[in-house]
């Protein structure tokens, strides 16, 4: 990922915390945070649609987010990786993977949600086959998961 992609021109970066024994590299930031602010980097297609209220392209792009501390300093950057077809046809129900990197562009963790044909339906969400399921992993190690109820 190029530096221009991982931070906005006037973005102030959070100072890198000292390493903590037993803590995977990059997760030390979390020990210093009381809250996080997540700011989506808006794409030009989305801006044109919002201003003109017209669907110029109607093409959903992969989302990118700056993750900041309470002072507005960036500590992480998240970038979506998803199928073009699923973004267009499935919207928020699409499968995706988010790569979360620190300010030195090292991957800290990934969040993965597989596409499921009928995910999110209110009447079958408690069924393991239909419920949304998000996994969070770091360096191939599962850190946790979230399951829709």
C-alpha cells in the first residue's frame, strides 16, 4: 500500500508505543487507547452522488478507513478487499476482508466475513448457516470472532 493511500495529507500520526512483552507487534497501540474514532475516506464517486443526488456510476468501491485516537491522531489504517460483483449486487451483505495496518504499514490484524447467500435475514439469523460471522486474526492466529444473533 502506498503512503498516499494510508494517510490523508494533513493527518497527524499517533506516536508508536513501546513494545509490550507477549503482545503481537502493532497491537501495542490498543493498550494506549481509551476510545477509537473511525473515519471513512470518501471516494470521488460517493461525493458526486451525494452532491448531485445522481447515480453517475452507481459503482461501490472498496472502502478505506483511518482509525484514530481521541486526539484525532491516526494509529491504524483499514482497507477493504472484496469482490466487485458482490459490492455491486449484494451491498452491505457482501463478503469482505479488511487488512488493518499500523502507521508503518505493517499488517496488525485482518477481519474476514465470508459471503453467505441469505446472511442477515431476521427470521433465520440464529441459524449457523445464515448468521453473519466475522473472524479477527493476527499473523494467522485467531484473536476472536463475532457472530450475529
